[in-house]
C-alpha cells in the first residue's frame, strides 16, 4: 500500500508555487494517485498575459505526445477484436505505404519507434504554415523513405503514430477522434477529453474551448500566427501524435484503468494481458535490433519504459518498473507499479529536450510517496 506523506507533499506544492510565481512556468496542474490517496494541486495563469493567476479549476490542457500511447491503445483494441496482429505489415492495410523501403515495416515497429522513420516530415513547418489537413501529412508520410531499414534503430517517430491513426480509419471507417471517443473516452467517462477540439466545444452559453489553457510558445517556434499550438488550426487538427486535449482528472481515469490491468467503471476495457504487453519493454524481442541500438532505451507498445539512462521528464527516483510518456508542451504522465503510484503533471511551458521542471517535480512527488 502507498500513500502521500502530508508534510512532504507541502514540498511539492511549494515547488509548483515557486515555478509559477517566478513565471518560469505559466501554469501547472497535477494529480498524484497512490493506492490509498489521490492528491491534486494547481497554480498559474489561464492565459500567458494574465497578471493575477486565474488558472481555472476545470482547465483543459493540450498534452502533446501523451497522445501517442493513447492512440496505440486504440489500435490494441482492434488487436483484441481480431482485426490485426502486431507483426502484420502496415502495407496490408495501407497499400500506398509499402514503398520506398517501407515494405517490411510492421505495426509493432510503429508502436515501438523501431520503424526507421524520422520523427517529422522534412517540410513539417511548411505544411503547418499552409494549414495543410492531416490527410496531406499522411499522404507524404506514405511516400517517405525511412532513415534506416525497420528493426535496426530506435528512433522516436511521430510519423509512425500518424500512420497508426490512418490504420484505425482504414479498418473501422471512423476518424481516429471519433473512434477514441467511442472506444476509450466515453467508457472511461473522460468527458473533458478529445483528440482535436470538436465543433461542440465551440458552442453553447459557456463554450468548453474557453477552458483550454494557453501554451507559451518558444521564440524559435513562433514563426506564423496560425502555426502555433494555440491557433484554431492546430487545436482542430487532431494530430494522432500530439493533439489530445484533456484534464488531470480525466487522465487519472485512464491511469487507474492501466493500474487495474484493463478494468474501469466496473467493466473490462482491455484484457490484463494486453496491458501487460503494452507496458513491458518490447525492444529485446525485436529481431535485428542490436544490444547497442537499444542500450539505455526502453519502449513498450506506445509507452516509454523509464530507464536509469533516461531521466529526462521522469526524474531520478522512479523504479525499474515505471513507464509513461512526456509531451512537448510541458507534460508528463508516469506510472510506477512498484510504488503503486502514478502522476500526471500538465504545464504550459515547453520543456524539450530535458524537461527539467517536470523531472524536478517528479523527484519531489516520488519523495512524498510512502510505501
């Protein structure tokens, strides 16, 4: 059994206050789950130029790449239904993908970042500046040549997750946002979660879109007014690799389901075996991937396995069983089965590549957990 030590939790709150009051981080909202307690805290500004705090209790955050393992969960739902196998070649479902050296790329390769594809398209900025639709990104990814043959390197790749989103659409006939809403968010009662801002969030007497917290855009990314994370274009885009909007409370429901090995809301959403497979390191079993290539790295199916060599975003104190994912907008979610604990830390300060604010908060949170 685990719980939060009250006095040590004060250190976590003080650290959040320090980051926000010094304007190092505009806004922070977190939720920590242990087997006995759930703790919440929030601080900061709803909008970057707010002078006196004002972060809403029901604030909605763009969580960026935490989206990735959630899209993978959607594909794993199809696996449980007998629609596909992890070692199926992607071209079986998306024929135009099977060119330019991508013939051998499997669904497992995409889920474990071993496909050899680059992270982003070479003209990613140009496409976003032109407000290109997701379909154009997918079309160009299908024409792309990988940097290495599949199964040779571990290289983080948003392009592969985009293809998993297309895979969902080809098999189900539904868009990825619709499919995730029906298969994940609705059953989990994640009522403030969506992949891309849906039209209904824009309407009504109190539009839900007003609850979205503004992200502070780094100067190097502030190139076009409609390009950035806060733009109507990007909010509605629904990128499978980084377009999820949600709250700490909603993500807590997803985390609890994972901790319960697929059980949620008194129903079994996934088999326990599926969750175990998704959260164990897949890299040692991938043929052709050398020990050198996977040294210091760990990937489950969509989830990053926290290793001693990989403390970015995750701090220094999590156990060898921990897994999670971070996001470029300044977010991280981690689950540590050994400590029977998990944390969701959502901020609006992009923290690539080291995620120092997130790592420091994680260290303070882990130190406050008694097992």
